[in-house]
């Protein structure tokens, strides 16, 4: 398989069935592969920024990994606002961009931009593929990293020639179902008990962790005054008498 087909193979292994994108020259090999793949729905956006924002919204609404695709140069730079938005709110996203062919990197070639340098502060991690054989492993790492720990966007920049190059196939085990990690709250509870003026201040992480019911049970049984961030407005529910409303960012 070539590099583009390895990307689709990773999508299938991780049950990624929807991607958002806008085609362009350096990412066209991936689009050629998408044409023949009925298992992945490509949502054509009208602008690359829309791709990133749509993938962000999809991840928030579904709880799944959001995926956006664009070409090099202005295609990649147009994604930045949506990716920054996902990064600030800890939204799992996989960003895949085409890059000019390997031999042209660093030559100020047409539509070449330093994607890794520009996006360093708005991603969990980023990759510039320099060897087609490394792509399957990097896809596995990137998909896992975007969703593990504190979620966030991971960016993979792939030169056009490596999307077309054959890459060695190494079978990967089927990904295991994710389990919710148990957390020891002993220290946090001890600090609350020792506090003279304890206050519950919750944000968007409650809904991202699907922990609304647990949080509400704790908030009501503890009878602590509570405030929320903008992203946490729904956390206490409608009828919690200890909720003082939104404090702000």
C-alpha cells in the first residue's frame, strides 16, 4: 500500500468513519484513495477553517475523534484557528496536511510553509513524515495521543511524494475499547475538608469526561457553594440550590 492507503487503513482500524476536508495539490493522493473507499465519509467544506471547526464540533458532539484534512501552504495555515480552538478546550482532533515533495522542503517552494513551526503552541504533538515506512506507526501514535490523557489536536504533515510511496505493511492489533481511568480523590477531599472557605469551581472537563451525574451527586451531598466556567454552565443541573452561577473564564 502507498502512504495514502495506510492512512485509510488506520481510519478503519480505529472506526473513524467521518472526516472533514478541502482538497488541494499536495494532499490529492489521499483524495484519490478516498474515492475508492466507501467506508469513510468525506464531508467537503467550503474553506479549510471550516474543516477544522467542523471536526472540532463533531468531536464535541459525538465524543469521537475529529479529523480534518487540507493541503500545504494556505490550506494548512487556514486550519490554525480551528485547531487552536480545539487545543484550548482539550478536544481530540487529528489534523492531516499535505506538504510539498520531500526534495523541495526548505527551498521556498510554491505553497510551502513551516507547518510544524507555526503550530507548535496549539497542538499536543506534531509530526513531519520523512520516511514512508514510518507513517503507519505514526498514525497509530497520533490517534492514541489525541485521545489519551488530556485530549487535544495532533498534527501530521506529509510530503506529497510519501503519500504516493509504497510503505511496508506491519499488522497492528485491533485497538482495545477505552476504559475510564479511576482517579484517587483522597488528596482533593482532604484539601476541601481543611479549607476554611471551600468552593467548587468546575469547567468543561466535566462534560468531556461524561461525569455530570457523578459531579452533581457530589455537589449536592457536599452542600458546597459552587460556581462554573462558561464551558461548565450545565454541570450543576437546573435545580442545585448551591449553584451560584457562572464565575467566568
